C-alpha cells in the first residue's frame, strides 16, 4: 500500500507539472507556431487620403514585422480600385480571393482587437487569387477563417502601393501598383544580411542590382544547375542518351535513406533519364543527382572532378564542388571537416545564365508545378513558391542547408524592347523559406518595374525643330509617351562631336551661347527615371540652324 501511495503521488506530481507547463504555454500571450512572439496591434489604414480605419494585425516579435488581417484589409479597400472579395470554401478549406469584386463582411472587420493572440497557427496559406493557387506564409486565424499576411506579401499579391506613414499607420494609394525602390531597400539593409544577391539580365549580362555579389558562400541544392549542365553536355557528346535506363547503385540507395532523402530508391532499381532529371530539379532529389552523376562519369568522385574542371573553364573562380547535389560533405578523418559546395552569387548568376541560354528546355522542367515520375513511383509538387505567386516565373532552383540558409535562383522572361530576355535573380542565405520567397519576389518585381519603364522610354519618339533670333537658337520638340525629362545635345558637325547642353523637363531650350554666322546641329533624347537611373529613348531627328 505504501508503494502504491508513493506511486500515486509521483504520478500526481508529474501530472501537475505537465498541466502547469501546458497552461503557461497556451496562456502566455504571443506564443505562435513560427517561433515568433505575436503582439496584437490595431493598425490605422489610410486609403486614398481618407479617414483612417482600423485593421487588426500582429507584430511578429518585432515592430514593423507586421502581418495584417486580410478580412479587415478587404473591407478597408472596399469600393476602391484595389477592392477584392474574400470567401472561404469549406469543402477545400481554401481562402478564395477575387480582385475587383465586392467584399461581403462576416462581422467584426475594422473593429479594434481584444489584445489577445487567440487561436492562430503559422502556415502556408491555402489560397487562390482569381482562380490561381498562391503560396504565402502567415498566421491562420481559426474561428473566422481569416489570414494574417505580411504587408509586403499583401502588396505583392494584389499589386498595391502601401507604406508606413507613422508607427502602426499604413498609407495606401489605390491609383498605383506596387513599386520597388531598390535604392531605399539597399540603404535599409534589406539584402545586406544575405550571403549574396544578384539580379540581372541573363541574355545581356547587365546587372540591375547586387549585394555582396563576389562573396563566396555555400550554395546547397542550387549546385544541381551544374549537375544538369554536365548531364546535358554528356548527352550532346554522345556519352549517354535521354533514352537510357539508369540502373541505380548501392550508393544511391544509401543516399535515399539518409535524413535528407526525397525519394526512397533501391539498388538495382531502373529509372528513366527524364524522371531522374525532373526528380533532381523539381523536388530537389539528392539521390537523383547522385544517380545522374554516376551514370555520366562512372562514380561520384569522377563527376565532381568534371564539375570543378567545368567551373574553371567557365571562369567561375569562386566555385568549389564536393558532390553533385549540395549536401554537406565530411572528410575521412577523426577530426572531420564539414565541407559544402560554394561559389559567389555572381558566379552562380553566370552559371544560371549560361545553362538557360544553352539549354532553354531546362525551364520546361523547372516551370512544372507538379510531376508524376512513373519509373520512381513518385508524385510531388515544385518547391519554388514564385511559380505560384508571380506570373511568368519559370524556375529555376531552390536550395537549403543549415550553413547555406535558404537559397533560390529564379528566372522570368521579360519583354525588353522588341525582344524577350531572361532575367535571373540569385539569393543566397535567407533565414527561412518564407524570407527567401519574399526577397526573390521583390527582386523580380523590381526587374518588372525597371523593364516596364525601359520599354516606355524606348517607345518615346522625339521630333525636334529650330528657330533663330538674334543672339540665340531655340530648339523645340514634340514627343509621344510620358517622359520624366529631356537632354539636349549640340555639335558643329552633323554626325559627330555632340556635347550635352541642357537637361530639362520642358519641351524647349534656348541656346544663347552662339556665334553669329556659325551653323549648329542639335538632337534631343527623352528619359524615364527608375530609382534615380535614367533610361533613354532613341535620339530625335538632327536639326540645324545658323546663328544670327
């Protein structure tokens, strides 16, 4: 009996400790499933300079790391050019957003919160916008089927111009879309804590933005772009064929049963080349990368030598490879070294640009949102969130290890003048996959803003004329399109020797520094401003005048 009582007391004590622990965790304000402490706030939203309305929000651990109620935002924007309807489909458990439609309130919108966190969980939203599935991280509110989304994601998703005008006060201009001020972001350090960032035109090599572009960093599974390149070059050389059936090795089986596996594979199993390539690029199968490497070179070690030799030939001076997939590699030593494939963001941009240019069909794979690999008996979806969240994105490759952080190489074709060119964004070292998706989306949005202005500038035409008075020549011009300003150039020769005389926002210029009897030649070009950078139109016609 004494032992039974003692046992009962022990169980009672354990139960009490457990109960107190659970009560403290559940009752403590700000506990969430993302590891952030949520602090409820009531935001003031000023839409089109009208009276502010209340929008419930959470600051996740820090001020300005803010997630806003989508239902409150829907009501706040009701009746504006950026209005949207939001409903919840019970059967599919999906939040349905329809832009341009009228929002039907469910009750409680734009009312102050109660200061409690409530029943929320951090998750990737199951959401559609105008019938298309999107993938944004945020906080799902349980009782009213609301979703708290980060302000930048909200702005990107619905193309809304929103920014802080004061603490907990957001100003929205529904006449404008979301525009990225890349210079301000750079000053704010938005990209500076990443391991490296490059945004550029893969066809021309023009770099639109970079931060720590030459710093060497771990690249995780973005490694597989090099693996893909060598596989395709081996096919071109006739060493292997896309029709090959690959017999999987013991090493591949062992890789597929490691903690970083994607697809369980077995020694002696047969797989098609197509399935292995899709497995490597879409769900980022490390075992598929190893199988392809062995098929090309006979062994992983021989393939790695090929990788490093190819990198050297391409001038990728910071690139070092230890394996074909990007997982950590340990040396055979009692005091082992943990090594990872590495290169700079600039070298990775060069590699990605080269691969897409030489083998554009890679994007037929990387743009797939889901795959069904018959020979591997495996189905899955793509790990790149931008395929869902940003229209036009067609790849390329995600990557994650503890040291590399969350990495992403993105690609989107954009119209540049009368051509379509591939824009590549490289992001190394984000803290989370949510941050990775956000920052890459911001980079690509900036590229869209930049080339939209570029195309506007190139479409502007300028037709100039001159008139002469004693002691001066007046140059006037007419334009098509909306220019931010103009530059006037002058020369004593028709074909050469032009120097800039004036920068102006007007459509005329009086040149008073002239010499009687001298013939002068003039031409004008318009420009658009993108973050302080001028994008120019074509030259006007050349006009001439003799000074009096």
